[in-house]
C-alpha cells in the first residue's frame, strides 16, 4: 500500500543512537519524564546510585503501569544498581554483580511514540535520595540533517501465512498477519555544499510532513523509525561538493508513527 508519494519535499534524517539522561537527588515520590516520542518501544537500562540506606525501592513506569520492586531488604548507602527490563543487579565499578530479589509486574520498557513518566518510591521516605542515569536508543536530534528530496515514497508490507485447517478441507480458510514493515525509496536526495554521509551500518529516523489544501486539515508530521539504508548511487555532480546528490536511495523501516 503506497502511503505517500511526493515529487518534492523536505525530510529530517536523525541517526538512532545510545542516549543517557541523568536525574540527580530524586526523593520519595519523585517523577522523571523519558521522551520516547516518534520512536520504537525501547528497553532502557537504569543505573541507580543509592545515596542513603534504603529498605525498599519501587520503580514504576506510570505510562505503561509496569513496576519493579525490591522489597524488605537493606540497600546500603553508596550502592550502585543496574535495572534491566526484567532483573536488577548490584553494579560494582561497571561490572554486573549479584542479582537482587525483585518483583516485576511485566516487562519494564518504554512505550513507543510516547513520553514515559517514571516514578520512584523510597523507603524510608524521609532523608533519602537516589541518582538515576537512564540509557536507551533514540533519534539524536543534535546530529539531525535536513534534506531536500524528490520522488519520496513509502510502502507498507504485510507478511501473511495461512491458518491451520482440517487436512480434509482443501480450501484455504483465511490468513494471519505475521509481520509488518516498510520499504522506502528516494529518487534524489541532496543538501547544498556538503557531501551527505549515509552510514549503512546505522539505523535512522526519517521525519516528514504531509500537507493538505483543505482548510480544516493541518499538516501532519510522520516518523519512520528503525530505518536502514540498503543502497544508493552518486551522481557526477555530487563530487564537486557544490550540490551533493545521492540517487536511487532504497531502504527499510520498522514502524511509521504520526506526530
């Protein structure tokens, strides 16, 4: 299914890279916001520094309703913890230590295309605090580049299989959708006065806007996440550095979001 096909438009290209957000001196009932808008669901890793002795720690993703609890134990001051999506470990000088007894109500991850609110419950609740570094993969806005493209198109692919049927029934009884992904192609992509570097080993997010001439319909922002470039050609003119140009660009993306 062709989703969009424009002859001329602008896109924003952002590499998806490891990002760390630091939040310090968090007390009982503190919340932080982890911006995962326009991005796939992610499994964050939290490094938590315990500033004062704790007897219990509860971490809750308010957005998803999933929590991780370390109950009824003594966590010494200056202890470092590593929190994964399904387990919590002691962290000693960057080395994973012993696993702590913890209860997870589900997979502790970040909801896709959403700002996730994380809350922290500390016991005792008075005179205690923690420092939290959260690491996950997200588009790097500081490395974003804006490009002018011609012939940009995205197509949704659906992989299907047949339903199981009675061996005596020779007719197909229906299909099951197994996998969705996207093919994208760009006839021409250029940016003035610099040669465009597309790294085929990296994943990118492509951001673009669709416009409408209908008065009540506003332009809509779209994000194609998890994009990998599979190939392109370079025109003769692009070697002059004055009008860097790549042609016949092709690749695949994982999921399409609306902003």
